[in-house]
């Protein structure tokens, strides 16, 4: 079984093709059960997540699972707060095809999902992007959003200003007009798109800061204890999700639903509905939209299959695109 590194993933993927792969996946053909989440040793901050999915098509059938750990305190140890490995198998035989650096796969597919949603929900003339957070995901979010909207200016805010400046410098080196900011409110009021990728347990973005026509992309909070936006933001916006599982899993939705500020039935659509046309997207220039994602195995499998199709060794695939084991052993 081949292992595909983060460097290989970065070299092989691009956002236009990945966004289209996700769009096809959300229109059907992939089955993804609810992910398993377990607190480690009773500590709700530390999590083990298992995310399986498989294709239902008769050709190019795949099966995959991501194993993900989240340890927020790792940042104090100089370590990544999340680690992951993805395993791709043949859906025909169960034979292992490849392992992937799960973190690299995750940041690519997460950013692509936000851009896919933005394609339906943000204004087509959106040019000012605010990134909240300066971890490993924000540079991918910046590139993904710039791939679907004419982004001219990028502001970066982080609790640690030095990290915001480091990210801004990296984006400038990549050709973006980016700057670190310390006034979050002012940056949010000016932004056409706000993309949050943090592990915050307290709201960072206030609804009163959102200008007419703004799009709020909430990526970071994936447990009921995590929040990136306050109740006023949820009350003002037309709300969309990546999957309906986000309603129970994400504090940004679960909290407002529990206290009656947001009704689950009033969430206007998910990515499957947007991509299929069953759910309408932005309706007017002044509308405020909000997209809340918690991640789904549909995205992981779509990204892994796209990579496999490009990087699979010729001897590992027959004419039907199925794994051909060289012997009877895994």
C-alpha cells in the first residue's frame, strides 16, 4: 500500500478541480454515516474521530476512513492540535490502495468546501476577505476563497498578533495583498467575506459587525462547546450547513437552536441541496449569509479518490480503475 505525503498532496491538488470534485460528490453517489467522536479519558477537549464513507457507483468504487485526533493543548507543546491519517480502499474488494497524510487532505477539502459554499452564498463582487485564525488551515482558505471570488485584500486576525503577521507575510509572498490586523471589529465591519478557523469556545464575531451583503464562513467549531459567532450573527443571517449533522455537532448552531434563537427548520440548505439546486443560494445583494461546516467524510473520500486517480501507480489499477493486488495479502 502506498503512502501519499503532504508534499505530494500539495503538488497534486488544485482548488478548481477539487471544488468540482466536491460538487459532484455532494450531488450524490457517496454514502457517509455520522462520524464517530470519542472523548479521550473523559476529557472533552481531547477527541478521537472516525469518519468512514464509500461510493455507491458500479464503477470506480472506493471505500475510505479518516482517523483524526484533536488535542487543543498541543499548541503549548509546540505540536499540531490535530493529526490525521486517511486510508483509501477498493470498494469492490476492500483491498487497501493508499494511505494519505490526513492533515493535508483535511485542510485542502475543508477549504474547498468553504469555497464551494461561497460560490452560492457570497456576493459575486466580494473583494475583501477577513481570515480569523492563523493556524494551518487559513492559508488554504485564503487561496480557496480567492479561487471563486475576486479577492483583492486579505486581513488576518489572530489572538497572537505575531502569528497573524507571519501568515500575512506568507500570503504576500504568494502574491496576495495581505496584512495582519489587531482591530477585529473594524476588520469584520469592512469585510465582504469573513472566514473563521479557530478552536475558540467563546464567540469572536458579533452579529452587529456584519455589513449588508456579508458572508460568514464558520469552519473551526466542531463540538457543542465551541463558538466562533454570537447569537446575533445567527439571528441576522440566512444559515446554511455542509451537512445536517452540523446542527447537533456545532456549538454555533446547537446553542442558538437550544435557546430558540434559531430553529433547525429555518436552516435554508446544505451543500447537497445547493449543488443539486434543491436549495436556493443568495437571493439579494444586501442579504447576510452564514455557512457552518463541521466536515464530512464525503469531502475526504472525494479528495482521496481525486488524488488516487492522479497518483496511483499504473500496476495497481486495472482497466476498470479497480485495485489489482499482486498477491492475496494486504
